[in-house]
C-alpha cells in the first residue's frame, strides 16, 4: 500500500488542486472517459475540490453500462437452453434488460457462472465437455485481448463446446460520436490510461487534430488524475489540442503489440449498438469469418429481441455526459443499487452508482 | 465410534446419537455424560438479563485466525457485551451434514469449549441434528446467550449526543477479507487472519472503571458503515469519521483495493465501536490499550448535530457521505 499512498498523499493533492486553480482563467469542462476514473474522482472528492475551476463530466467508459439491452436479452435467452453454461463478469448479473436480468434467469434454473477472466470459460469448457459454455464477452480494448486469447486457446485445444456472445466496444469511435453531437460541451478529454496500455495513444491523435480537443492519457489515482487534469487545462489555456501521455509510468505510447495482435487475429471492427448512444460505425469488435464457428448467436440461432425503451432512466444522456445522475427523477428514489433501472446504477464503474455511493445524495 | 464421519443415524435419536453425544460432544465440552434433562435449570443472578441468539453458516469452516466454533461463541458473547451485559451461559445447536469427518466435528467442539472457557461462559444446553449429505455445509451452529447487565448500566444507540467521541476497538474490516481470501484461495502470503475474538472483557473493563459509555455496536455483517448508520439513525446524529484515523491493516487495505471492496463495508468479528462523552475518551482509550484484544483502539471521529448520516472526512477536507452497500458484500461470512 506504500506504493499507492504516494498517489493519494493529501498534501500533494491540495498542492495540485491549487496549481490547477492558478492555471485556469475560466472554468473548463473536461470529460473523464472511463468509469473507473469517475469512481476515483467521486471517491476522493476531486469534483468538489476543483468545483470552481473545472467541471468534470462523466463519460461512457463503463463496459457494463454501454452493453445494449439486446445483448443482455440474448444472454437471458441463452440461459434457457438447458445445455448452456453462461459465463460472465459479476457486474452483468443485475443489469436489467427487457427479459429481466441474469440473476432472475439463474433463479429460473439457467446456469450462469461468474468468472474473473475469459480464460476461466476455457477451463470450464474443458471440465464440462457435455455442456455448451458461452462467454458473454463484453468490455473495451482492455478486455478484448483476453477474450481473443480464449478463442485461440479453444482453437488450439480443439474445444467444440465454447462459443462467445460478443459485445466488445472500442473507445475512440465513442469519443468521436460525443464530439460530433450538437449538444457537446466537452472541451478536453482525460483518456483512460489502461486502454492505452493495450492500444497506445495513436488512435487519439486523429481525434485531437480533427476536433481541436486536447486528450490527456490519465491514470486512476488522485495524484494521476490531477496531473492529467492540470495538463489538459494548461493545453486549453494556451489553445493547444494535442495528445499527451501523463500516465507513462504504466501506459507506453505504443501500447502492447502482442495483445493487439491477438485481438486483430480473432476480431474485426464492426458496427455496434451502444446503450444510450445508438449504432456507431466500427465501434465494436466482432468475430472474424475464420472464427465464426465460435459465434454463439449463430450457434444457437438467437434472434435479436426487439429493442425496448429505458423508461424513466436517463442512462443514455448520463453516458453521453449531457446530464448528471442527480438530474434523473428516479435517482436514489425508484432507482437504487437494490432496484436499478439502468446499468449505470449497477456497475462498479457506473456514474450513478458512484454518485450514490460517494455523495449519497438524491 | 465405528465410522469416522457423521451419519444420518447420528441424528436419529437412537444408540448412535447417544454415542455421539456421550463420546464426542459432551466430553469435548467438558460436560459429564449424563441423562441430559430437557432444560437447564440455572440460578439467576439479580438484575436485568440480556439474551440474544445468532446462527453461524460460515464457509470455510476453518480459516486463518479462527473457525466456526470460535466464531459461534464470540459472536453471541459480543452481542451480549454490546448491551453492556456480562455473558454467563450459552446454548449450542448443531446442524451436522452427513459425511462430516468426526475429526472436524471434534476440532469445532474443542474450539467452542476453548473459546467458552476463555470467556468465562458455560454451555448449558444443546441440540444436535443431522441432515443428508449435500443439504448442509458440514456444520451449522446456533448459539443463544444469556448475560446479566450490571446495575446502572444503560447502553443504547439512542443515547449518543453531539460532541461524543467515536472509538474503534482495533483495526476494521479484517474478518470479511480473511474469509474471502480463504474461500477464493487468493493465495495471500502470509494469510490475513480473522479478528475473531471476544470483546466482553474489554467492555467489562470500561464499565468497571466507570467510563460512561453511551453506545456500543459490533461491526459484523455490513461492516463499520452498517453499524455506524444504525447508530446515526437511532441517535439522530451526524457521525463524522476522520478518514486518516480509521484503522485498517495494510494487508486488508491492499486486498480490498484489488477486489474493489471498501474495508468499512467488511465485517469484523472481534471489534466494537463505542460512543463516549468527550471527557471520557482518553480514559477509555487508556483502558482499552492495556488489553491485548483492544490494543489498537483509536478515536475515529465524533458525533455532531445535524441530519443523521455517516460522513467520511478525507484528509483533504472533503466530506463524503457514505451509504450502506446494496446487498451483502460477501455472503456466508459468519
């Protein structure tokens, strides 16, 4: 913990806050893309410390939150196949879709296994040759390599009983979609450091240039976040708009080539539905034709259920940073972590959960 | 015994059951084999009695720093202590799963006996049932406890007043993380030991010294936050914790960081939180720090007038309201 304490040192935090305040000649609006950063900001009260200098709006970088309801409904349909063992990360269990959530599917007799790594699904497929193991593969650039490796391992092992329900998403297309939105207020981005540990910062250069927006690759501890914010407002103050890496202790500029190779061998960019943002071109990953036999949708003949509205939930606008969780009439009343109406209240990276947890305000 | 595991017949009320009682259970508890009556008849001391019951379904049965037997004694004793009571008697209800190795049962019973003896309480009544293999998790235990509340002692959450100091009797959140690490084979080296212990002696020492304790609460399931929220609601006070003062061991913090847990949501099984008037805080801490089980006692915050809430004041001065976790952070920890 000594290592972490350095990045949470209160005296250093207060000095950084002062430096940011001194830099700002006006109040700037920044978006932190990643839900992990949103939680750290709320947990350490950085939003409050910076309130008069910087408005932090919270981005769509919560993989559970942006997974479309249709994918969840497909997962629920899969659990109705008696031979299926559906493997997923724990956060997905309570996200409501039109057909209920996976917890309810489990209570109704479906088999849903919580896993910590996609490779756990490979192990389960080996242990249970009589079962059809389906991996619900969600997440951004960071989790796609492990899903790709799961496919490559299954191929090498000749496993015929593993398939994937793929809903991987890519961050840069979502950032572009936010910037072209006529309601956009984002003046600078804090880009998620861990996405860059895989992808590097290259993908951001085109966005920074095209939209004249500074993008600072930022970590997850308070001191990292404040360093990223400081760099971003410094750029804004002097009219710069470039990609800057303030998380180079963990995220090399060129990312991780081996991880990217595994991803591009198994997956290819596809159009993807984002909850709250609609269909975005080349914003997701799908299995390449050579690996189509691992596609659960085809294997089980899944029909995509009708999309349904989100009811009173304003998750879509929250995920685009247009409204705050506390703007939602249901926040903290009809929608709580016990009775979530939308994914951002469920996920450990969701903005609504962060507001309720750390500010406890309704 | 003819077998080395529990069998259904051990709960059948016949000779097998009598043998289990006479040869395993009663000797382990230091109770002479006798035709047990249906009820214990006890000489009640004068004054008010405190009574409580608790069931224990922890998995795994044995974990670093304790086991279900110790937990079943400490859990109930601590509940009595939180009412200011001196624990006197316990009952022991065992639900055994067919196939449980008798050696495991002996280990659990030896733990029950050792913990009861350390705490100066007697097991005065009990019951044993056996369920089919697959219908239990080895052993479930229920303990009920009776204690006596000393004259003049009036401890209740509603008694907290603005200005009172909140004390923690030691590091927080350890038991929950110890169980999680043991259950999920997290491979922490060295393993995090549970904090399972009786706090009745420490509470008695405070009361004997005349510390005017207002409220006591043991932060079990739901952790310190759940306990503090109850105290805040009952007393209609705003409870403000100084984040930097909250005692959490480095290994527990590290494990929580990796697992995405909050140590204040994680259970303790050998700790208590106390509210005392400001003038008595130093004396209370002095007394607690002379005892091994409460050597790490510290002040963690204070009660203020205001909307009932639990607030964490960060070292940067920012105040964050803290709320209860949605559900169980982790099931089956006690």
